[in-house]
C-alpha cells in the first residue's frame, strides 16, 4: 500500500511505501548557505517525524547546491546535523534551483517502522 501525506496537485510532501519514506525536495529560508541549510534540514526533521522516521533512519540524501563554491559551507551544517554512525548514502551536485535566491535543496529517502 502507498500512503501519501500533504498531497498537492503537483506533489506530495511525503510518500510511504513498504518501510521506506520519500520526502519531496526541501529548501530553506535565509540569506546565507548556512542559514538555508539549517532551515532546510529542520524541515527534513519535521517531515521525518511526521512520517514516523528520523535522521538516524535516512538511507539516502541527494543535495543540490546552486554554486559548488558553497559546498564546504553546506557540508559544515550537514556534518553537524547527521548523527554519528548514521551517515546515509549521499550525492551532491550543482544545479540551477527553482528560484534565484535558493542556494541549497535536499531530497531524502529514509526507512520507517
């Protein structure tokens, strides 16, 4: 069975199937990469909790940054956020994001019980 939460015309924020939860891409507010990454990851935390999961259960993360020059700044926030011993499989690339002010977007897949 597929369960969708916060369903919109274009996408659902959460899709659960067979022990796996898929989150839609999350962006954050703020002027800096640090602020946007912190806010984005707080949104991921909230959605994971709503889905019955947590950052310890993240299986994979895909991160898009608008400029790879911001890679180290984003990673500083990411590294502090990921629980020790629970680093997921991860990819990071540069991409033109939906709005010019956006600097980072995170897409997460996690397990849930």
